[in-house]
C-alpha cells in the first residue's frame, strides 16, 4: 500500500502512530483484530510490525552487524540465535554490500547503504507488516531504483508493506493500492493503477499539466 501526499499531509504521523510512538487522540487502529491504540512500541514490534523511519536513524557508532543484531531484539526463546543467523543470511543475500561492510561503523556508510541497513534492521524482527517512511529521501536515482526493487521483492516474498513516499510515480508503480493524504485526511483512494491514471493525481503529484 502506497501513501502519497505533500509535506505536512500526515504521512509520517500516521506511521509513527501505528508504531506506538504517538498516541492517537481518538478512534481505533486495528491490526489482525487487535487495537494498537496506546500500545507500547515494543509490543507493536512483537505483534509483527517493523518501522523504517524517515532519515534512516541507524546507530552511527555501532557496526553494521550490531545494528542488525539490535533489529532482532524482539526475538526470544531458544530459537533466537538460529533465527538471528537465518535473518542475517537473508539480509546479506538481499544487500551484499552490507556483508562486505559488516564490521564497519554504520555512520561511515553512504546514504544508500544506510537505507539498506535500516531496511535490513527492520527485517531482522521477521515482520509481517513493514512500514517504510520515505526510503528514497536524499538518494541518487540509481540507488532509489535498487531500493524499490528490493521493496518489491520483500512484498513478493510475503511481507505486507505500507510505503510512505513523496515520489508518487515510483511508489504507485510497485504498489497494489494507494491513498492520497492532505492535512491529515484521506482525499483519494483506489488501486495503484487507478491513481496513476487519475488526471488529478498526475497534476498534483507527478507535475503534469
């Protein structure tokens, strides 16, 4: 699912509220029949939701591998070590450059590599729902293409993705459904193909006359 909208539309606020970082003022947020409203962030993660925040927010002094290890903190039980090793292998297969940089401090990575690390860290928790906030922010076009191809692969492998993105063309091109937000309200909704073909969307978000 792609969420598109301009600055201040409420996209990041929505994701941080789902993650439990902000308490909703009213209403319910239902996930698999459970109300997430007011739930602590660590409980939200244990329910199967992982959040990749805007700006990556990697732990700069720590190594790549230690950042990934922290992503798996919610795993528990005797199978934790096995699950960590399996998750690490998956992330390194998805982002081979992270394997090469596994002992390197995260803060010394390029912006694209830090975005890969942030996504990999979120995947270490083995989520069923992945929340992605502006993964293309500040990245070169070729890196953005690579990141979006990985997002498509993650979804194809069975993980549901909620993607917040100002690059509406890229977001809708890989999504099944899309929603447009403005000042905290949903102003359009439909299949991604429908939104891409909508003249109002193309004018507002794609710069077409």
